[in-house]
C-alpha cells in the first residue's frame, strides 16, 4: 500500500528517519559513561522498545504501571517506573510483573516507602526503589541533600526494598529555548545530584543509578559525568516543539499525523480531518511537512484549519503530513503506528500502552 | 464499589446529574418546534445515545464514519454525519450501514456531491445529503444563498441522492462569553438560514432539515423558529468552559476525571496522576469539584500540578474530581464511563467510538 492510500487521520512512522534517530543516539552515547534507558511514555510500544534495546539501551522507563505491563508482557526485561506509584492495587500489579522483568520505581516520601515495603513483602520480592529529587521542576521529588539521604536510608533499612539510586529529571528544562539557559539549568541539577551522591556515600550508601535527562538536554547530563542513565524518549520521533530546541546530535522528524483535506469551500482555507482528537495542541499547533505556504492555524475537535499562502493550495482529498507539536500525547491518541518507508507501508506496530493511564 | 475505590485516572459519570441534564433538555424542547438530534461526537457511546432517544431525541449527529458505525451497530436508527466525508472508502463504509440505519451526510462542494452519488449508486441506495452553509465559523460550508441553492439543486438532480436540508452550525459562537454577542451571532446565522430556505422554495426545493446549535447557543436557534434540529452534545455532561457561559436552562456537571494525589513532596503543591494524556487543556485547565482552595495550574504528560490554598491540603492518595475544561476530547481519552450514583459505582458503559477518528 502507498502512503497516499492510508486512511486518515493516521499516525505515520517514517522508518528511515526513525532508525536514523535510534542509530544517532546509540552512536552518541557509546563512547560515554552513560547508558540509554529510553522513555516508553513517548512510544508506548514494546516494538519500539525492542528496536532501542537492540541498539544498546539497557532498559526502559515508564510513568504508569499499565505501561510497565504492556512492556513486560512484550518481552522487555528491565523497567523503571520513573514516577511515584500510589495505591496498593497499583503496587500489587507492578510487583506481579517481577517474575518476568527487573523492576524499579520512585518515591518522594516516607508513606510511599512503607507502601512499597508492604507490597514487596506481600509479593515476597525485593524491589528496587529510587528516590526522586526535585532538581528544578517543582513537581515531584524531595529536596536534594539530607532529605533525599533520609529517604534512601529508610529504603535501605526496609527488608524487602533495595535502594536503587536517584531520579533527577528536570522536565521543565527540556523546553527552555536558549541553549545556554538550558545548560545552566542542567548544571544545577547535576550539582544537586553530585552533592546528594556524595552525602549518600558518607552514610555508606552506594548510588547505583542517577537517572534523568530528556531530548532537550541529554548532552548536558552526559557531559556532567554524574548521570548514569539517560531517559530521553522524544529523540526517536522528534516533534515541532523539540525542533525549536536545536541541540546536537541532529534528529529527524519521523512521526507524523497524516490528514486529508476535507473542505475547500472557504476562500484561503483548507480544512483537514485532524483536530484536537487527532493531534495535540498543548505545545503549539502542528507544522506542515514539506508544504511551504501552508499553516495550521486553528483546531476544533475534528477539524484543523489551514491557511493557504501564495501558490500552495492543496486539493480536496489531498493528504498532508502534520508534524505534531508534542509527540507523546499524539502517540497516545492512536492504536497503531503505520510504518512507512520511501512512500510504501511496511508495517503496522501496535501501540499496546495507548490509554494505559493507570 | 465506592467511588473512592475506583482506580485513577478514570472518567466518572455522575448519573443523577446526567439524567437531570437529559430530562432538562427534553422538557425545554418539548413545547417548541425543534427536535433534538444530539451530537455523539461528545459522548461516543450508543448507551448515552439510547438514553437521549428514550427522552425524545429523533436521532444522533456524528462527525466521523467510525462514530456512525459504533452507533449503528449499537442500535441507533437515525444518524446524520454533520460533516463532510471525503474519500471513496469512507463513503462506502457509510453506505454499508444503510441496511440498519437511516443515514445522511453533509457536503460543501460539487466534487463531494459527485463522490456521494457514485458511492450511493454503487451501494444501490438513495442517500440523504445536506448542504453545509458557513454561518460565521469560516471553517466548512459554502456561503448561504445562491451558492448553497446551486449545490442543493445538484443533489436533487442526482439519481441516488436526496436533498436533506441545510447544516447551519455556528461552532465558534458557542464559546462567545457575552450572552448578547452570542445571541447576535445566532440571529445572523438564523437569518442566513431563513434566506437560503426561501430561495430553495423559490426553486421548488423543500428543505426538510435546518440543523445546528450547540450547548452554548441552542436557546437562540430554537427561538428563531427556523432551526428544526438541535445538535447540542455537551449539555449532557457540561464542562468548565461551558460553565463559564451561563445560558438557561441550567445543566449540571456530570462528567469528571477522578485523579489521585501522588506526591506531596513540594511545599504548597499536590501532584495528581492526571496530565495531558488524561484530561484536555485546549479550553483551559480543569477545575476542582467542591474543593475550594485547590487550583489546577499546570499539566505535563502524566502529572497535574495543584496549588494548595489555605486550609485545603489534600492527603497523599486522596482522590479528587476534576471538571474537564472541554468534555469532548476528555471522553475520547477513555474506554469506559464509570457511572456513579451517590458515591457508589452503578455501571460501566463502553465508549465504543473512542478513537474513531476515521
């Protein structure tokens, strides 16, 4: 099947660009001390995870237990929930995967440690637990230093838990436009992490993992020498927002929403069949791929409004590739990747963790 | 099961409020000349559609063929695609439903009429086709008056098509804050529709349907006397955006995303497990239900940041009801409604058309 025969809206994965991105990240990290634990919150697919693992990723991150289930059942052997897991049912579901995958999760409070200990004891399993520190995002995480050390000691003293390290992700830094400001934010995060690791050592606690970094900053975390695991996810796909943050190495757009022009009745406007339900707008409107003169300027639930510049008019029924503003929630709207190469459909990959919010 | 035992994020439907909304709309429309053809793009569920039909709705609107399939297979007998359907495969899928449901669709150009005629001929079925007119949204639709009449005549002259009427929905007017300005926008839309109906009559064409109106404006369309079918959808659920548009009759919030507090590590902040993937932000952040002092002030993919005012601190693990800013894309993120009444779970209703974008 040719790309232009794919029914729309559809989530396209350009396989050449995708493989380029995976190879580029692997080559970048190979000579460094940092390993890739790619973030599956972006791709939600054991197929994509396997492609990353084959290129040297040591495991995957997830944000939700449901994502861990989809990956573990899909054969991924090493999964970190880079997030807090609250509630006994969710903890029990996570522990139930311990027979088929190596698991870890994050905490940022004593209550969560007690709950994890109870769940691990009930499952008769020793669970690895990381302490999340707030390195600038002011979202989750305790303060670096003594607060984090106190939690680590409590974990280490829990019979069914093992202290796994520090989760030190600076989410808001990913989208700082200026390279220098981004670097400064990560320099502070690295310094916070380094200080906490030293204080842990002084208390006799080894820190096996310092994890964090995203597509907007990972070069800085790698350069710091303190981060052992890089949790980038978007690099595999890229999106319009990350494309505005130019950081080497260069990644290509591999993820697109294919849309069809469904109305040309209003002068100067082409309406496509992809609105809020087909493509996210939280990080800006999508951009048009290789169609200069066309601009996506408004979304309603099922419609996207495209303004037509000089000489760029698309025909009714014409299919256009949209580059999502934000790749993660774009993927989460679809059940399948339509893998294309040089204009032909090559594969359909299930997005098994689509909607796995729990 | 009690509401507080529901795993999160989950989509809650408060059944008392939902039934109140359906009863209120039915009572409002009963003495008027207008009928309800409720919009299923909001609820995406044959169960909800049936509840509307039992209270006098004459049918349902959809935006996509996939939604029509979910409703027709669920037993809904009368479905209007209030939108253009472009592409022979989609038209063939729609026609394939003609054995189990009465169908109609909209066009805003000659090419679409030719394509609908070809599809209807291939299916050996006479298909009802409405002309969409642009009454102010500048999205889809031809200009009212002669352009619309020309399309209607072409439809009427097509052997396998039947002219069904006018689609005259003013989407952007729904969200105008001032009641007077909203009324003025709909007065213009009604005048455009009335003029076009008269010109159709002069050409010997009866106009069985004038359809349009949403939750923000339907009182005006009904009062105009020209609209025969009201296409409101959100009234069944309400959302934070529509709550800011006060229009009688009063509807209640029946739709919520239930979320759990997953971190209290950062002072003054509660982080919940519902971010961009669990709740839309295109029409503003969600509001907190019956929790004064709490404000949802930031979303990332899997996290919602809630700022805590005086004396309002929620505990780790506590569950909070969020009122979505925009109900339609909220529903489209979930596979089930969890129906609750007075704090107990009463039913699970499938959202069969979740993700039915094609």
